[in-house]
């Protein structure tokens, strides 16, 4: 089985998942080169070296912003040449794999594609680690089976990502399932990253859910952050400002070491 054969210590640059606490931050979607450069500079100032950068957005409504597509890929190419950042981005079509291998340091599979088995098989051949989001209607077992697809088809570098599941509670977009972090850590060696942004759907919960995720054993966070969150073209309500991000980082520096992770 997957899990015992993988060490989980995925290394990217100077960072090792499960030893270091990894913070991945950035906007919901790439909107412009200026926006991404501004965010890249803010992250580097804070010694955060993993940038969230989504050129394609799988949206519930076809009328919502779908991402900049190829223009977004060109922006990432420029950013990579200019900044020492590791870029994490969602793939929605396996035909894009060659360009994702070239441009991204971690390839994200979104919640809606967790059981897109042909995409998972194709990503078995990816040259990059895959960050596999849990489907919002998927059990922990189904999530781990999806990880096994990647493994079986050749990719042992899988990072699990809990992003909340759909429940009857209307005050949050989803419900962050803290148990799944513990279960995934108990049943696998794979690192587990937590996305409180898509779980909560509202920015006032992001800090508390982030800290709870650390205490549940998370190896990292995926956070939606913008310079001017209210102006975000998608997911503005859950996107935090850099001042809130600073507050979270300050606490993480103290909290993560208590749970065995380096965070500097
Ligand atoms: C995202 O992280 O950009 C995203 C769309 O999240 P999810 O797939 O978890 O809904
Ligand atoms: Mn989003």
C-alpha cells in the first residue's frame, strides 16, 4: 500500500514537508502581472516562499471568472524568472501536464477533480509533487484511494490537502474536518496541508482554523491572501489581508514547534 512505501518527506528547494511547516499563500486566482508581483514581493519580505497561483479556475457557475488561462501561465513564467518562489497551481486538463511540469513546483488537484481518475493517472507521470485536495463530498477513505491512484501510476510525491466538507451548516461555506487531518496522518506517511480559506468561506475564521489545523498535526497551510482582499475577483470574502497574514505567521512561529515542525 502506498502509504508505507512513501517517506512523506517531500523536498522542494530548502524546504522539506513534514519537517518544516510549509505556508503556501496567494490570491484565489491570477488576475494580472502587477497583482502577482505585488503579492510575490510581500511574501518574500515575510520569508514565505510558496506562492499560490491559479491560471484556471473551475467555477460552479459558467458565468463566473474562469481564470486568465494561457495569459496566467505567461505571468507565472515571468514570476519564476524574477522571484525565488515555489509556485503551486491547479491543473484542470491533463493535456496541460507538460507546461505544468515546466512551470509549477507543486501541481494542485482541486476538490472537484479528486475523483477524476484519468487526470490522476496522467499525474502519476508528473515530474512534480501533487497536492491532492479532498473532495467536499468525499470520505477520508475515498481521498486516500485517490492518493493511491497517483502512487500506483508512478507519483509517490503526494501531499494531501483538507479543504472542508459540505455539511448542513449555512454560516460557513464548508466545515473544516479536523479529524481527517489526524486520520490521514495516522494512516499514511503523506504530508497534510490544510486550506482554511475554502473551508470557512469567510475571513474572520481563517486564523483560528489555521491554529487548530496545526494542533491537529497539519504539515502546512494553503491560504488565500491579497493586498486588497475586497477587490479580489473571486473568493474575496475568504481572502485575508497581509496584516491578518502577519498575525497568523507570528503565532505559527510559536505554535508549529510545539507540534514538532520548524517554522521560520
Ligand atoms: C483552490 O484552491 O483554488 C480551489 C478551487 O479550491 P477547492 O478545489 O478546494 O475548491
Ligand atoms: Mn478560491
